[in-house]
């Protein structure tokens, strides 16, 4: 399993089928993706689910990042899936 951080200029889809178990919204345009698939596959599936002119960044996380002012439960969700930094 890999957790990816994803940012877009629009809100990420949370109900679209894709190569992930969950897309967890953390803030407007920011989310975390729990997937067993590759970075390329996750990126392209997210890209295809967004409007054509949307910006998108996706990167894998190796450890739980430091967080501030994100949606309640985000830190707990990440700690359940990633090692501590």
C-alpha cells in the first residue's frame, strides 16, 4: 500500500472509481490517496476525473507529514497508514 498526497486547483473526486481504496479530502483541493497501484496510474486516473484545465500534483508519502488546520480525522487516517517521521 502507498499513500499519495494529491493537490488540484479543484476539489478532488471522492466518489469516483479508481485504483484506490480511498481518496481522503483534507482541505479544498488537497487530499490523500490510499492505493496499491503505481504513481502513474493514480495520477492519470485522477487527471481523467478532473476538468481538462485543472492543475494536479500527486506524490507518494514515505512517512506521516506534519499537518496543521486540515479536516478533522486527517492525522489519525494518515497515522494508521504511514510510519512516523
